[in-house]
């Protein structure tokens, strides 16, 4: 059976109809649980319908409707984008910083000191037989390169990259105090 764009459009329309009839209330309830506002919830669900109508992606089909897990995740990610757009802070009060707590500049200084000691130790390791592992560690952490990108760039396996980085990390744990452990 040959799949044409007309058959995908027709199938997409049928699935949208089933999604609306069977799952519209559930999708609205999910959106309301996230937004706590019915107008925002309705906007999120409408945005989902528009997206599904425009994309017409058969990978999102599930049985006679669409993949509901995908729809739920789509609503969640769009709500996060909505919050960012509206520049609202929806964190619970227990996550907010206490206003009467002064800023801890000593922590910043200890963090800066640990960073300086880390860079010095990496420079020292580059003069030893661990220079290749130290260079991998430096590229991974300071150049913001993923292990996969790093292994492809250098031409070694991802597991070798991981083991080298882990070896240096363990070495540095014994030498440098982690300022985050005091919190």
C-alpha cells in the first residue's frame, strides 16, 4: 500500500477527531493541573491541536488516535515555555530563597579557590604520564563538549573516554576539597 500525502491528511483528520472526542477532557484536566488556570489550560490544549494538525506526523499515531504520553509531555513543555514568556515565578515557597539570608561570599571564594587548584592540578598532570587523560578531562569539562563528540573528534571509543575522565575525576577528588559538600 502506497502512502500518499492525501491519505496521511485524511488519517490525521480522523485521528484528531478521535483525540478530541475521547481525550479532550483528559487533556484539559492535565493542562489545568499544570497551569491552575482554565484559560491557560485551554490555550495549551488548542496549541497541541494546532501542532498535531500542522505536523501530520505518523510517528505520533497510536491505535486510533495519537500517542497520549506525547500529548501530555507536549502540554508540559509548552507550559514551561508559557511561564518563561510570561516571566512568572511558579516555584513553591519552600524553593524560594529566604530574603533575610545574606549572600554567602565565602562560598564563592572557596569555589573560585577550588577551581584554581583544579586547573593547577590539571597542568601538573599534563607533565606526567596522565597527560592524555588530563587533556580529555579538560576538554570535557571546560570546553563543554559531550563524551560522544569528544570521542568522535579524537577517534577513540566513548567507553575509553569515560574511563579516562573517571580516572582523573577520582584523582582530583582525593586532592581538592569539594566546596559543595559543606552545604
